[in-house]
C-alpha cells in the first residue's frame, strides 16, 4: 500500500468530523467564500471545554485530550477556525473536499479515506471520544502550516495559524480556480420590477470563463420576499468556482403585475405564453374599438377554394373580369396522381385585350397548408413593383398562369391583382396536362368551402387610436362585428358568403395613436400569417403556428409620437378565424 502524506489525512479527518456532528452542506453553500488571509490564535486546555480563539472565550463540544501519548484536538472547532470546507455528496454518500493541494474523498460508511486517489485508514489520523471526532494535533498542524506549543505546567496547547487565500490552485492541472461574483443594480426592488444582475466574475489566469451556472436567478419576482441567487462559474479547464450567493429583496410596492410585465418588457415580435388563470379576464372579452368601415369595390374578387381538395381533374371556378380584378385560389391535390394548376384567360370580345398584372402572391407546392397560406400572403402584401402584360387576340384562349406540378397531398395558394381593357373569362383548372381542350373539362362540384365572385376585395377601417385608456380590441373574421362579404357563385348560380373573407385586404388606420402595444390573439384555431405594420412585415408567429388561446404575440408598439399607425392584413389560407387585435395602453412607469 502506498502511504500518503500525513497532513492530507489530517484535513480529511476534519472533514469527517464535520459530517459526523451534523455539518450542513446547505449552510456552507450559503456562505460567501473567503479570499483574504489572516492569523488565528487558539488556546486549548487539556480536558477542559473552555478555550480561546483570538482572545474570545468559546465553549467546545469536546476538549483536547491525550490518547496513547498523542495530543488530540477537537476537529470541528479547529476546522471551522482554520476555514476548512467540505461538501456532502448524497448520491455517493461521501464527503468531497478540494484543498489547495489535494482532492479528498471520505467514505463514511467504510471508514476509508482517498486523497488524490491514494487510500489510508481513518484510525491512523483520528479517534472518536465520547461520540466526537478528534484529530492528532501534529498532523493537523503540519498540514495546515500552523505553529503550536504545549505547556505541561498550564496543560495548554497554543496554536498560531495564518490563513492563506482559499480555493485558488487545483492540483490536477496547476491552474487557478475562477472566482464567481456579482452585484445587484440596487438594494431592493418592487414587485414586477426587472432585476439587474451585474456579473463581476473573473479567472485569475485571465483565460476567460466558459460557463455561468445560476440558481434562483429570475428576471422579475411577483411576490414580496427575500430570494437567494447563487452563481458558479467555470473556466475552460473545467475548474469550478466556489458558489457565490446574494439576496434579492422584493418589497410590497408593485411596479408591474404579472399580466402587465411581458407586455411592457417584451419587444415587438415577442410571444406571451397564455396563462389563462391570470389572463382570462384580461383578454377574453375586451370592449371593441369603434371603427369606420369603407368597402373597396374598385376590383372584384374571384375566389376558387371549392372543392378545396379536388379528387378529379376539372374546372375549379370560372368567371369574367372586365376592368380591375383579383384572382385568388387555394387548392389541395386529392387525386392519386401528379397534376398542375393553371389559370386560363379567354378573350370574350372581337378585339385584342390586354391583361396587366400589378401584384402577385405565389408559393411553391407544399403539404403544409399553413405554410403555403402564410408565404403567398407575405408575397402579396410585400407589393413588390410589378407590371406584367399579356395581350390576347380576339376570341382566343391563353394560359395566364401555370403553377409547377404538385403531387397528391400537396397544395397551392396564389393571388393576382389584374387589370383588363375588355371582358376576359378566367378559368381555374386542375389537370395532368394543360392544353387547348382544358376548357372542355367538367365543372367540379361544390364541397362546402368558399367559391364565388365578390364585389368587395378590400376593407378600410379607420379607428380612433387616442381616446381609450383600457385594453380594447378589433375582431377580424367572426362574421358578426366583421361580417363575411356577400357574392355570387357563377357555377352554382346562387348567392354565397366569403366565410373568412379570404382574398380580402384589410387596411386599418389610426391617426396619432397613443402609446400602446398591439397584440394578436388567435381564437378560432391554428393561425399562421403576416401583418404589415407601417410598411414593415411582421410574421405571426415567427416560426411554427399558434393554436387558439395559446398565447399573444406583440406585432407593434407605439410611443405616442407617431403621426399614424397603419396595419395591413389579408386572411392567410389554412388559418382559422376569428382573431383579436388587442390594443393595450401603456403608461410611463416610474423607474428608480
């Protein structure tokens, strides 16, 4: 057996005593690690509980004593006095100690000691007297670098020990341990006030820190109290600092409550996960802002969405445009073969007719319905400058647009704003091949989705954005406060409603809006779609989808100094309605 140096064994014995007498790892972790040095002067009297440390009398649990002609001293008392620390590992049931020169493991069940991987017996360094652990003074003094003298006349042991900075060097790689430290922005905070943490940690070797581990750190607290926050840092060698703890004091005064905090603090684009136990009464049934509605009848809207999922080739919808129009289609391939979708344009007059395309929204075929609806709407709302022209000879039929082939289960969504200088019949067709005979394909039957021609393609809402001081809303797509627009299905020869107002562009305008946050709350089901805010695109959500009542996303914030707030929106295919636009007034919260 390879023997280890006695001084390492003594320190481990001290560790064991701490565990034996009920040392608490929680209390030890809460103490700020000491870095400064100092001298400790201890007087111990044989077989007497009275002792002195730095001139102050203390009472020992166990007095110094003689065992087999060797002086034994109370380990816990000297361990505390000399600043020795250990940590209890509950999973291994061992005490672990990191000292300036050794890594020590104490197996309390098997009375074994491991120091830097070497084993020794516990009874070589200590003895238990009346249930208390005592250690040999010579070993302890040698290890700690302490000076001691014994007076036989006074039956007294005098120990002088100079503390050195603890926890600096690691024997495994001779590299310094980093130091964790942080401060707080101020001594106390209000309920709902952001906590400012100032990281002051450093690495004595100036190699940088690679990991910060926080415990108890919160950006805000919503109840008064005193909250411990602990930081441990790690350098690139894997050396970990001692834990450093400070306490966040939160008083009874409220800065922001749990509902207000994310609305004030999250940026535009931020998502607020719904906690309906808190938010239900705040957002479910808000008052509606009054609005002045103007219908845009300057171009008629052709909507081809039924059969939404076609199971055979044929004509999906067909009608004539003479002047301005918008062509809108949303379809899924429900056949068992590859098909293509095209829009055929037939000149219904005896003279050439020109079709001018001024805006478009297109998307490649995909199996993700929410994705194609979102991307096509983004493309359309972007409004990139476009002026495509096509001239069709008298009584001729041209392919106006043809999409890439798409396979079973895939879908397409498209918008086109057009202007014609004569009557043109537009036919939305799904077929495996587009040719001169495509117009002879059957008219496909209605399956319950939207199909028809609608005189209104745009809604302008003028809203007073100054005269409200409580959270309010605008509802889009409920069929009541935002009615579904009427139209006519030329295939079925009957009046219809544009349920969801798909293909319609909403323009919401506020003059000189007050300071507020604007949020969207989906209420009808899955939602994914863009908003254009003062000319800037906002994606909702920025990735994935939002389900009904899943949360709110902030799409705009105003400062109260803007001339106007303009929101442009078109219901994206694949998304469910209604949705609420929530306008939440913000005030100037005092900071201090």
